[in-house]
């Protein structure tokens, strides 16, 4: 994961006391609280084992936090949240993750906390302050990696949270450097991603189209074969009825002539449908499982029917 670059200027202001929660003086907001038992609510009103385990782990997290063991504190808060979800534990995790320079996780936890709607106005200020700090740090990291697309992404994310003058000035400096890169360079990366996504979508569409076509061909071949078998049985029954004098010979002759015409078509159509259906289905599954990007030479897969007057089939071409 990406981290938050630079020293943590507020660590020196960490207050270590014998309290059930710790206070971090932050210059960008009012005092930020690490929620302890006072912020915990047993929604079901039950003294459950999971609730007690959450309280124990939360207290453990507070102890680790006060002792400056921020990584251990983050793990304790995470375990406490798993035992019995309490929104304030998300904020506690966010702060500790920020302290151990894990900004990506800190941002995700802050967003999750705000989505609960349980935070106070002071909580929101603390979360948004972390958003601003982390967004700028992540933008700096992206610049170091020469990833200007990510620079733009994090600057846009942090824009509403650059309350501090220093943050705004640093962000403006990064934006100026981003502008110097020109829109073309950043757009090229975006365009490549768009092409990749479009090609993947086309591969998926082609895959499902082939599967649908293949299954349809197989289904129609099966129906046609079943109808032919039914005609044979019907003609056999009519032949017996003619011998018994129950059916006129002319009616039997008409039915036999119609059946022979159907058989003439079925002899080549049914095997062809089975073949094309099987190939199309397999090709479609292949495109869905192993998406292949379309190149300059054409599609990754193609099917062409072949007829020679007496038989029919299909040629399947696969390009790697």
C-alpha cells in the first residue's frame, strides 16, 4: 500500500494519560478523540460475549495507542470492529493507519466511518483533515513515480479538504507541475485505459454472442433431428395403416415425398448445425475465459461457413 510521506508533525503533541480514550492535538482541527467506552453503544441492550470482547480489544487498542504502538493499536481496533462493529472504531483505525503512514487504508476507513452517519461534527473535521493530508502525500508519491494520472486523481480528491494554507499552497504547486506535463501526456494514459476497457468489452460481447449462436445452433439441430426421427416413425405407422386399408396409398405417398425432401436437407444441415454450434460455443467460452484483445490483423476469433455443393461446414480461425 502507498504510505503518507513526510514526518508526522503532530506526534509530539500526543497526550499519554490514564484515560479510556486518548487525545491527539491536530493543528488542522480541534482535538481529535480516540473513541473509548464512552463512545460505544450496545444497540441490542445485551451484555453479549462479542460486545465484551469488543470492549476488551478497544481498551487494548487505546493502551497501545497511548504507548505509541500505533501498528498494534490499529490491529486491536480492527479486531474489535470485527468482534462487534462500532463506527467509532473505524475512526480510531483511520487515525492509527495515518500515523503508521498507510494513507490509502486511512482514506478508505475514513470514508467508511462517514458513511455510517454516526460521527459528530468534530469527527467529520478530523476525518476530512486526514483526507487532505493523505491526498497531498499520495499525490506527491504519484509524482515521484511519474504517474501524473494518479497525481491528478489525488489532487481532485483532496481539493475539498485542503483547508490549511500550507496544504493549499503545496497542492497549487503540484497542479502547476501537472499543467506543465500537458494534457496530452495524461490523456494518453487515460486513452490507453479506455481502449483496453473497450477491447475487453468487445471481447465479452463477442464471447456471449458466439455462445448464444452456438447454443441456438445446437438446439435447432437437436430439434430438427428429433423431427426427422418422428417423421420416420410416422411413415412406418402409415405404411402399416396402408396395408391394413385404413389409410389411402395416395396420402402415404404425399407424406413420404414430403419426408424425403426434409431428409435431403437434414442430411447436411443437421451435422453442419451441430458442427457450427459446437465450434461457436467453444470459441465464445474461450473469449469469455481468456479475453483476447483485437489487433490490427482483425478479430481474435472468426468463423467462416464453407459449402462445396454436396456438404457444408465451417472453418474456425483463432489468432493469438
